[in-house]
C-alpha cells in the first residue's frame, strides 16, 4: 500500500512540475509577443512623427547663371540674391534670401509656383523700392526718389537718384509634387549645399537673370567749357518702373537728373569740349525724341546758365551678350565768358582739379 502511495505521489509531482513548465513557457511566449507588439507600435508611431517632421517639404536646389546680368563679378556676389516663390493657388509667397547668389537649397511644400529671382534684397537698395510684392505679375521695381522740379517749360517729375543695377529671372509653373517630399537627408536641417536627391532634375531649378536697368552715357558738347564750374542735366522720357517677371517697363515716364563731369577739351582748343554723365535707368523710349534741360554754374561763382534742347539723339549699342548701353548726344548753346571768381585768369586752370580723372568715351555715330 505504501508503495502504491509513493508511486502516486511521484506521478503527482511530475504532473505539477510539467504544469508549471507549460505555464512558464506560455508566459514567456506571451511576454515575447507583447514585446514585439510594443516594438511595432513604437516603430509605427516613430514613422508617423518622421513623416510630419521631414516630409512636409521638398528640398529644391537653385543654381543661377549671372553672365547676362552685368553682375557676374565680386560686387554682385557680395550682395546676394532673393528668390520669391508665388503659389499659383494664391497662397502666401515664400521668400528666400540667398547668401550664395549662385547656388542655394530651399525647402518648399507641395504645390505649383511662379518664381522670381533678383539680385540683392527688397531692402538693400538705396534708390530702388518695390511694390506689388504679393503677386507674381505685379512685383514692380520703381525709382525711390522722385521730386517735382521746375524748369523752363513748367514742372516735371524728376528722378534725383539713379537706380542701382538690377537684374531678375522668372519661371512659371514650377511643381513640387507629393513624391518629391522628404527628398533630403534625415540629418539635413535648414539651408544646405546640395539636395540629397541630386539625380532628380525635378528637384533643381536653374535661372538666368537678365538686366532690368540699362546704363546711359550722356555726352554733351559745350562751347565755352572753360567757363563751367559744375553742371547737371535732366533728360525726359525715362521709364519710372519695371516689372520683374517680364522686364516690361511701366507707361509712366519721368525725367532723370544726372551730374556732368569729366571735361575733355577738343584738340588744340582751351575753350570747347565735352562733358559726360553716366547713370542707370529702367528703360527709355527710343520711338520718340527727347528733351534735355541743362543747368550750369559758371566759374565766376554767381552766374547760372540754363538751356532747353529738343530732338536730343538717343541710340543704343548691344555688346553681343545682352548688355545694352544707351548713348545720349547733345550740343549746348554758347556759354557766356565770365571772369573766374577771385581773378586769376582762365577758369580752366582754376577748376580742372575738381573734375576728377579724364574719361575717354567712344560714342557710336551714324
């Protein structure tokens, strides 16, 4: 009997041990399954956060060729550039300041954009201001300093500060699609040198700005140049503004005031020669004649000579690379002879040092 009881107890112990073993195995499998489930939940949650953080925008590489702008030198590079992306759905424009004016990376949300790029920034010009900034077609650069001046024939709106050099480029319908979002490295933040998806041309935008201002060289022939101490001119028919997207100038015209300097006397003559002025304009009307108003202070310190000249000749010359120079030629009336202030003979000897370095200018003649 005792033997039977002992055998039964041994069987019960084995059964309990087996039950405990099975229970432990089930617990281990359950914990393992729960661990895997928890890991998957965390991983999926991390992917959701990554999509919100990284995939709301695409990185677009901007490259700019300034060879047609007249701003390809160090001076232009030091001033940087501005790129404005206008959503075609009417959303808020995206504005990017480019420290490197030839290469930059920007990030944009999904959408279709019209793009304008120009040198410097909206606030970096002394004599240029901007209006219509909220629209691609309305963004306009205009002369910042315009005053009403009185001359021989009444009042004229006159630009008193020549605009700085301005160039711009435009692109319409640039698309950022859903499959372009998140095309950059996870460790890339803010501005970067290159887009991670360098092989995708859709993530690149190349622009070639063109000049929106022209250089004007005015050569004024003066009889009695030796009597002139200083002189300024006003030339009419100058465009008040220019639209950056198209390069079209406005229909409003103004007069441009500019100083004359750099006297060059005719060979063998101590009395007659030319004065030259150089300035920039947004545009000038070549289909009409122009009027030039001259005001000269003479060497006696009190006489002011004025003259109005119609049918002034205006021509343009292209250097073959899209850079246009405008030439203005005019001949004044005879400047009266006066005694130099304080005596001392010829005004030429007294004032020649104040004119600056002599400039030789080749003017195209028809």
